[in-house]
C-alpha cells in the first residue's frame, strides 16, 4: 500500500495503522495509540479527523453514519476507548451488526446470478429490505416470484455451513411470500446436503440449488 502523504483516505490510513499495531503484537490498542500510529503513516492527516473516523470503521460502533462497506469496517470495540481488529470467527458475522449489508463476494455473485436470470426472461425485483431474513434476490416471471438466498463461498467450510443454516432458516420463515424459496449454495457444500434433508425442505417449499461458475455465476432454475 502506497504511503504517499494525502493520497490515502482516512479509513485506509487507520486500517494500515491497525494492521501495523496488530502485526507488532499490540492486538488490543487504545484510540489514542491508533490515531498516533495513523499520523506516523501520514502526518498530513489531522488527529481530529482521524479520531472522528474511528467510530465510522468500528463494526459494533454506535455511530449512525458508520460505513456499510465491509472493507471499511475493520475495528471491533472491546472496551471504553479500546479496539482490536474485527474477526468474524471471534466476533460473529458482520450481518449481526449491520443486517442490511451484503458482503462483497455475495454481492458480486448476486449481481452475476441476476444478470443470468434476466437473460432467461426473469425480472429482478430491486426492492430492498432491512429484515435479516429477507432474500438476496427476488426473481419474477409470469406472475410467480422466487426468493433467492445466497450462501457466501468466500469463508471456510465452518463459515459456509453457518451461512447455509442461516439462509435455510430465513427461507423457511419467508417462504409464504414467494412462489418458491431457493437457497443457492457453493458446489463444495453439495455433499453436506443429503436426500432426506432436500426432501424435508421441499415439503416447506424450499429448494437447495448449487450455483455454478461459468465465466459468471448461474442457477439452474
């Protein structure tokens, strides 16, 4: 990462500072330590603006203006004026703190699947909801609607299984709102879904479909 003064945004300077502190063995640091390290990286940054930015990049911060982009949410508040690097394996998935955001990897998959469905005659309902059980996509065709929940493939197997459990629960809760509820999973999870589970889910009008990557992500609807 370039350290040319004035070229990096405040959040990037803070992120680099937090990473440096952590790599140096200071896994829990104070707000003052973080700002001072950030200024050592870019002395052109005013301490007051960096201090203000700390609240915006803290996952469990209370600021109503905190960032929604997961890349910009990298701190976790562990006590009064004390922070550490956010780790979803320790602190829980980011959706627990900001339910309405879609992680970047899942977002790109959703966009690709939406484009593929549009090319096959489906219209994509662009409405959004802040409910944590809402689908990532709604595909509409000939008066029917399909709610689609997408399991993020970017994490390890444990994270994927946890994401799948949340998606399946959400699909069951929301199923009556759609002609069909679909949970789209990475191919790596297919072996963890046996025939009895599929049969049970289909009795609830929920279907599991593995998405494929063929230049872009697609679903076999």
